[in-house]
């Protein structure tokens, strides 16, 4: 036998499920509209082309200036090369447009480091230090006239100063006086000076 339920209790019993269903529908719709507004597809936002992983793109070799042996259009120690995403890659190019690439379109410009040079050749500096260092020719060439004159008057500090300068110049420790870098073949032998600063990450040493 079915028990009679008062009207007030019946409406309160059926109310919550219907109310929750309405809230769920509104939440789903809002999430869908938010995803569409933010440009997401399938819950995942299309990434920028410069965020692609190694192997998903290829970059052109930089165009080298014959006079400076540095990439063309080097500004503030930075130059840019064109990079092409692999075929069937979809990402946002440098203009912010979502593009499906075929392998022949430029996806982004990758920054590469370059150096500031001012006409001082590394080969010339080493040659002067080796053959005319005892006359101070290397120091005159690099813009140190006082040291050059001192070496000239003392015959390269009796040869000891000439030897020391040859080692320092060969190791690129002593460079031009204006702070610029030597002109060295871009694909030649270059030394990279490593230094520790306050921004250097220091890994905690673990001892047994």
C-alpha cells in the first residue's frame, strides 16, 4: 500500500535533484564557452611555435658577415635565425596566428648569441705578440700604448713580459682595450669564459 506524502514534502524531495541538474548544466556550458573563448581545442591550448621541442623544428644556419665573422644584423649581442616547424605541426607563429605547417613556412625567429667586434683580429694579435712582442707591437695594436711603450723601452721586460703577453693573448684573456671581442672565424676555435655570479645556480653538494 502506497503511503501518502504531503505536498510540501514531495516538492522538497524532488526539488534538490532538479536544482543540482540545472547547476551542472550551467557549469558545463560555462566551461565550454570559456574554452572556446580562450582558444582551446579539446581542453588543450595551442602552444607557441617557439615552445616546440627539439626535433619538432629546424632552423637555418645564420648568415655570417665576412668582415666581422658574426651573424648579420647582430644587435645587443643577439641575432635571429628563421626556424621551420616540422610538417603536420600546429602551433602559433610569431604573429600569434594558429597555423598548420607543412615544413616550408617560417614558424618563429630563434635568438642566437653574437659578439661585439671592433676590427681587432685575433690572428693579427697573436702574430704580433709572437714576432714583435718584445717591441710592444701587440700592446700598441690592442690599444694599450703605455704598456706598449714600456715593453719597447725594456725589450719586452727582458723577454719575460713578451712571453707572458703571448700566453695571455693566445688564451684570449687579454683582449682589445675597448672591451670588444676578437674577430675570429665563426666556425673556428673560440674560447668561452665561464664565470660565477650571484645569478649562477649552485647545486647542493651531497657527501656520503
